[in-house]
């Protein structure tokens, strides 16, 4: 009988084919390979939210979208799918939430995972977009090179803070809520706010992000930006006639009616 997370709704073999990986016994190295393959393959994108066609974050829906139709999604979709696959592969998974840009006092709405393997807990954040390629060990002060950018975990007053190094020092990306027993309905609430509230950063414009070694690309509305670890940033405005091609370059492939609906939002 399916448990409360209904993880069997995720077809592990189909998912592994989608991200170009094979089954491996649980290990820290295997987890790293799987997480990196996921981030490099499945784009962060919110097109369905923007055009009012988001069908929800139930695992059956997410699997059909991200694996079956080879689309991307945002954190609840991506982390939810990865968690289900990881559990079926034998990993110990805890689903949790984080506050993005904690110094700005935003809400706890970002879904993250804490996965334990070989006696060590790791932050696995496949659905952050502007985040990390490989897991971060939950060790105070642990630094990991992420696609060319230095990241660090800091334990601050009982909270795990993910930081990224820039020219001014260490910038807080998000802080993870102390681990609690979360339930599927919790994420339905977070998703409802994130996909419908006018103050959500994902309801008013398209957001697409792609992270790979040595390069971070994002599309915010019509602004396309490409960043590199040396600090080089290229920014340009996308003409609407080029929107479809730009999305395809970011691995977001839309049906004609989806692209037409998206263009109407500009």
C-alpha cells in the first residue's frame, strides 16, 4: 500500500533514463552524481504557473510533466520527484523547507531535502534554480565548489544557512527550517501561495534558470542573463519574437498553444 508520499508514483527507471543515470547502490558519491545529473538535465521553470495551467504538485502529475513530457518545474515539483526516486533507491530522505534570502525576512516557501547516506546528512537542493549542483554536507563551515562558485554551510543559532561566496564575502541564499516531520499537505499550502499570490516571485513573470559547470543562465521576464564564476555577467533584453528559441536554448520546450499563452502575458 502506498505511503503518505505515494513515492511509487515515480517510475525510477524512466526517471533515470531522463537524467542519463543508472541504478547504483546508495553512497555519497552516487547521490552526488544523481543530484548533478538532475540539475543539469531538468530546468527550473514556472511557465505553467504564469499561464494559469499548473495542474498541481501531486507526484503523478509531476512525473508525467518532468519525465513524460520532459518539461521542467519549480522546487515542489523537482524536490518532490527527486525525493521519491531517492527513497526508492534506498536513501533516507527528509523533506523540509527553507526561507530564501533570510536577511530580507521572506516566508518559508522553498522545498529542500536532507538526505542521509554513509552516516552523513546532506542538503540536496535540486529545485532552487540559482543553487547547487551537488549535495552540501551538513557540517558547520563545510565548503563545496558548486559549478565554479564556492558555497558554504553555516550553523547559525540552530539553523542551517546555505551561503555563496561573492566579491563582498558570503551571501546567505537560504536558511533551512530545523528538521520537522513534514506532510504532503504542508507543501500544498506552500505551493498554493507560491503559484497564486500576487506577491509571489513566480506569478507575475516567467522565471527559467539553468546551472552547469562554469555557467549560470536565467531568464526573468524578458531579461536574459548569463554569469560565470570569474564575475563576468552578460545581460540582454529578449525580443518577444525570440522568446520561443530562448526558452528552447534553456531546455524548455513548449507546445504551440503554451507558447502562445505565454506570449499573451507579456
